[in-house]
C-alpha cells in the first residue's frame, strides 16, 4: 500500500480501490480477526502436516500446488484462462505424478 500511495497510484481514476481504508465498524474488525484466525490455523495445520507426513509426500503436495491453485482459480473463482496455462498446469501435475510413481518403484 505504501509504495502505491507514494507513487500516486491510489489517486488515479480507477485505482481508488487500492487505497488503505481503516475498518469502519465491528463487522470489518470481525472479518479481519476471522482472517487472522484462519491464517494462523492454516499455518499450524501445515506445520503439523509436515511433521507427521513423509518427506516424499510433502514434496509431491508442494509440486502439485500450482495446478490445484489453477483449478480453483478457473472453476471456483471463474478466472479467465488460456490454452497455454492449461497445458502448463497439466505438465506440472503430470511431472509431479511421474516423479511420485517413480519414487514408489524404488
């Protein structure tokens, strides 16, 4: 925010949404608190998962993060996509799957 404000971007027409606005009421503060609580819970759950999961499985899950995010963007959020993005995500997922299968054979 500070860099955008310093550069004057938030004063330009169409970019006002990027300006920092203090929370207006209890509802806004409750949403901020819920976001913080969910973020903390997600980080703690991730750390617990890394502690209790084999390193190979964690590596596979990290490799497939990009395709899962892509699928969420396209199907849940309705983001526009391209053929190249679809192929790229498929290649990443196929590569991660091939690496996991190869590791399982050894």
